C-alpha cells in the first residue's frame, strides 16, 4: 500500500467520531497473523475477520487512563477497528467498513 492509501485510511478512521482515535497519525504494515485476534462481533458471535496470510496497515492506540487499547487494521478492501485488553484479550469489533 502506498503512503497515500495510509493517509486516506487515517482520514476515514478519524471521520468515524471515536475521540480515542483523533490523534491517529501513522499506520505500520503488520502481518494478519499478528493482528487477527478472536473478536466479539456486535451480534454476539466471536470470530477472526482478518486473513493471517495478508499484511495490513495497522496501528494501536493506547488512551490515557484506560486499560483497553484500540486497534486499527486496514487493507485495500476494509478497515476494522477493535478495542481489546492486554495481549489482545477480550477483543471486540467496533467498526468494520468494507469498500
């Protein structure tokens, strides 16, 4: 993915209105194998939505005074936003934008 793609993803993420993600300024390329936590979906199901064999532009945001981290993973077809505790535990999918 190009730098331009990362900038577009950051702008899209910031437009979603999560105050915790307003300071997002950079994404790093990471393996889906590292990012693909078992996540609770809004319908109550738990599953992995990323592909272990792909690389994603990603970031982890650690808000002040919170035990939970925010994670972003994006590729050319989707942006996924998660919230989770230490080591990816209790992971929840907050937004899944496909385009």
